[in-house]
C-alpha cells in the first residue's frame, strides 16, 4: 500500500534530483508495506543503510546543483541535510528501540521530511532563476 505518491508538481525541474526524490518516496512506501507486525532487525538495518546511501548520493548532487545555480540559501539548506543524516544515524545506533517503534519513527520522520524539505524547501530551487 502506497502511503506517499509522487506528483509532478513536486518536481524541481532537474531529472536527477527528481529521480532521487522518487526513490525516497519508494523507501517510505516499502517501510509501510512491511507492517506485518513481526519485528525484523535486518530489514530495518537495510532500510537505514539505504537512507544513509540516499543521503550521501542525493545531498551531494543537490548541493552541487545549488552551487551551480547560485542558490542564495545554500548554507541553511545544507544544515537541513546534515540534520537528516544525524537523525538517520541516531536511528541506526538506537539498539534499545523495538522494531515497531523504529518503523513508526521512520515513517513519521520521513513523512515530515518529504512534506517540509523535499516538497517545500527543494521546490525553492525551481524559483532561483
């Protein structure tokens, strides 16, 4: 079941960045799909590893793009990227959490991230020109 669906109005008019954003939507939906009620530490470790790889790849690409277009609020934007990376690393390191609690935290955090950062903050890149 998809809890998040990509819409073309989320586009930042950059095919590479849009494909990265779509991949994040897929990650969130895959977390939602794995709600069988059973805890699976390996599954969540893999999801968190995917998110960390997403951050490395996507954030660096987006930051290079912001430099190329002369985005004026780049420092603030990079700080948000750093906060995302720290939050995901914290989830990876939190061994006291049950898998169901981690699942809820991941979905809640990523849902807010998509709504605020990807759909609102990244959208500002399209009006930079």
